[in-house]
C-alpha cells in the first residue's frame, strides 16, 4: 500500500485535510500525518497544506530540522507526486511578497503577491465558491472541467513566471491562477477539503496520478 505524507508543520487545516484524503483514498492508501524527515523522504506521495501568511508558513516549515531537505529528496530527487494546498501551493514559488520578501522553495519559478481586483466590489480576502476556467488537459484536473466551482479563502495568489505552469484560473475582480502544475508537482489555491465532491475528485485523482 502506498504511503502519503501529509506534512504537519503547525500550519493548515490539517485534520480536515487528513479526513478528506482518507475518504478519497478509500482504504487504498495509507495517510500519514508527519513532520519526521525519514518518513517524508521515503513517502510515495507528499501533500503540503497551509493556512495563513507566506512568511510565517515558510518559517514554520524551515523550523522543523531536516523537513525541507526530506521533502526535496522525495519530490525533487525521487520524483514522488506532490500536491500543495493554499499556502502549501504558494510555498513552491521563488518568493512571497507578503510582509516583505520571503524566499520560498523555488520549485516553480514565480512569486506570490496580493490580489488586486479591478472591481472595487470584490472584497479581500477572497472567500467563497468560484468557478474554474481554462482548466489544463492534465490527469490531476480531469474531473474539474470549466465551470466547476471550488472553495477559496485567500488574499494572495501564486503567479508563475511561465504561464504554461498555470493549470487553471479563477475570477475575483480579475483573473488569478487557481492551480499550478509542473512535472510531478501540482498545487491548488482552493481548498479540496472544503470543496465537496469536486475536492474529493481532485484528491482521488492525485492519489492515482502517475506523472
């Protein structure tokens, strides 16, 4: 049975994410909540959640001795499939611009910056259900066709340097990347664990993904 490391670094809607992954796995995958470097380095798949500010989440991740190195070993060296959720997706960026400039993991070149809606009626933080548009032809998003709504709660978004790394878009007073994908790595700005059937479909697809 494959082992999925759900990274516990003191940030993220961890228990809800665990429950959603367990439900999506349907007994076919072992979901392990962990910050143990050895366990992460050996995992078959890695999920990084995240809620809050980019700088605080990156600091919390780096504060766990050996955790970033273990994630890098699993994802970048061995090629284990990776899914970042909300700030967990943003941490893949080169840098975040929240409360100054904070270096990220730099797994997908780009930066995380504040949403600036052209429509003054579009409030920040952005909270609620929005439809995905321009969904890429990618195995992970096969069940998330254009028009499928998912749940967001955020003030910042990840803008990759290469537009080809954007796997889906959403609108909130202007377009922003709702998902990214490159190689064995993917991330979503929305919360699968709060997105009902659509979110469970995404997690199930991730657990079966063979990049």
